[in-house]
C-alpha cells in the first residue's frame, strides 16, 4: 500500500519555517503607510513577534512568528492581496 504522508511532513522544510497567511486579505508589511516595516530580511525574530498585518473585512490581523529565527525571505509585496495559505515569509532556523 502507498505510504500515507501527513501534510505537516510535506511542508516541513529542514532549512526554514514557512509562514503562511491564515486568511484571505491584504498584506501590509508595516503598521502604517509611512512607518518602518515590522521586519526586514536578516532580522532576528522572537516567537510571538509581529511579522505583518493582513487586513480582512476592515479588520487588521497581526501575523506573528510561531518560532524564533531569522527572516530569510519576504515572499509577498506590501498591499498585495493574499489567499489563505499564501507563503508570506521564510524564517531560517537557528
């Protein structure tokens, strides 16, 4: 019989943690239009630290890091519409 692979095992990359959007909305890299972005490439982030905001139906939803690590890649652009499951960040493991 074919092996059953759980989705978590497939998504698990040993090199980095993939942060995906938990909802459909608009990605914002900063808290306000002229503000500094929450994070930039190379930043070290702590568990629970805000990475970005996804606005859905006029609600600002803060997306936070689930694990500690370093921002390797920001996969979307500011103001971009994102779908559920869109990769937002790649965080390198320590």
